[in-house]
């Protein structure tokens, strides 16, 4: 028989974050007391008012197809949220609703990337960016950053990587995996470079409502001159604890991109779940008090986790300003027990100490691990205690 799989399918790597979650669940099903720091989702139940909206939709028999780009009700709610929160004006015709923000990103890359096109990823990056670019036939180009600069890239480093094949830059702030925000100064300098080099920006703003220390969010599309050059991606998963309902969306001035992503979606998934769209419309248009409450809890958990990590010798990190992750530098422990990189370190934690974390290699930084504080405080305390024990034992070998 001839080769069955395509080259792109054979070369595709599985999601590191989902793989860790699966391994964690497998061990727990066997009765192992695993502390899970791998989660990329809130541990709160979806607020009741949102669940009730989904139930009402079902009770009304709204189980049929919707327009491919999403219901008018939901797209209006998204447009109103953009306007109310950030002063960004989008018509419903500029918005495409998909099966999660990941799906929106996938559709964008399929719409804009030709074989050989380059898409710039700022490392550490979310694990799926390079893989989705490669699936579209493009080449992900990495720009490295350093903890010394708070993982904020240098404009010169970005400029040096831009070539004739560069088509777009991906932004994600607050970042998964680092939790860091980019400064206004950086965003403005990047906007100048984007204008000069005639580039597109894909701005993944899924954590925009999870900011700590009183910080305020600046969408890239609000930087002067950038709205026509920006495709903003967001969703309800992180902000409203709705990960399993799978609703994300994009907003763009470019009707070419809007129409292309809609057409691509029409030939793949068609519309997202009717019921989930009704729930999402309620999430966005209803009172936002639950968002503030969840953010405040995440901030307290952030404070607890970094306080405990500060007490572990030889570990270091940049204090996250948002999202719900700490990206921890483990380089001082590599080489111990033959551990060559983050995957070895994560495997050691899971197998011997029953702590699940995500290796930093798939995020573009193999001397880090990602810890999620989307879990209860007693779990954080026990988990960091186990990590401290692991590090102390490695130091004394």
C-alpha cells in the first residue's frame, strides 16, 4: 500500500498542553494523587445565567443550523463588547464566530498563508501557533525574547527577521505561557514597523480580561493606524469559564479575510453550536460581575503561587501580569539525572512527585516549564511543596 498519511499530517505534533491533561486524567483514573498544574482553562463552573441562556435556547427548539459566521444576536453582542470596552467599532459583517479561538486562528492561517509565506511568532509562544502555520503551508519564524527584558521583544530583533516572504506577526498578551503584558511603548514601535513593512497583525487577545494589579488592556487594533491591519481573535472560553462550549471569534476590517474565513468554515465545520452561541451572547451582553470575581480569585492565586515559588532555590520566573500561568526557569536543574530539557524535567515531576506541568520546549523555551494557577489554593500549596522537595533532592545529588 502507498503511504497513507500526508506529509503535513505525519509531521504534525500533538498539542503539548492537551497531552499533559490527558496523562494527568489517566493517572487520576488509576487512583494516583496527581497535582495538576497543566490546565489551560478556568476551574470555575460556567456562571448560572450563561448556562440558563443555553437551556432556554434548547427549550425553544433552537437546534437548527445558524448562519456560518454566527447568529446575528451573538455577532451584535461581540460588536457591542468591542465598542463598550475599547471604543472599537465593528459591524456585524466584520465578525466571524467559530468553534473556539483556536478555530478562528486556524481559519485565518488557512485564509492568508500560501506555501512559503512566513508568519512571525514571538517566543515564548502558544504551542499551536507554529503548527497551525505549518499546516497552512507556511513557515513559522521565531523571534526569541529574554526574561531579563520581561519577555518583551526588541523591535530590532523583529525587524531583523522580516524578509520578502514575511506576511504577518502573531501577538498574544497577556501571554500564554508567560503571563506578561507588552508595554504601550513596544506596541507603538511595533505599529510603526508593521506600517513600514506592510504587514498584517494577528492579535490573539483571549486573556484580555484577566489582568492583575489594576492593569488596563490596550487592543492592538486601537493603536493609531492599526485597525485596518489587525485581525483580532478572542472568545468566551477563558473570560467566562466556557472552554467546553467552544465559541471564539475574529473581527477584521478586511472583508477579504472575513469572507475567506467564512468560506473556509462553510466547507469544514459550518456554524458553531447553536446552543453555545446563545450562551455566549448572554455571557457578552449580560452583567460582567462574575468576570471581575473570577479575575480577583486568579490574582490571589497568582500571588500565592509566586510567593511559594520564591522560596524554591534555583528556580526563577517573571511575575505574570495576567492570564493564569507562571513560566518557570528550570535551567539550574537540567543535567541532573540525565535530564536534558523541559520534557525530561516535567516527566520527572509527574512520575516521582505526581505533579503535572507543561514542558516549555513546545512553547519555544526548553529551559522552562509552565505552571497553571487555575486551581484551588490548597492544591497550589501542596503542588509547590512537592516541586520544592523535588528541586531540593536534585540539588543534593
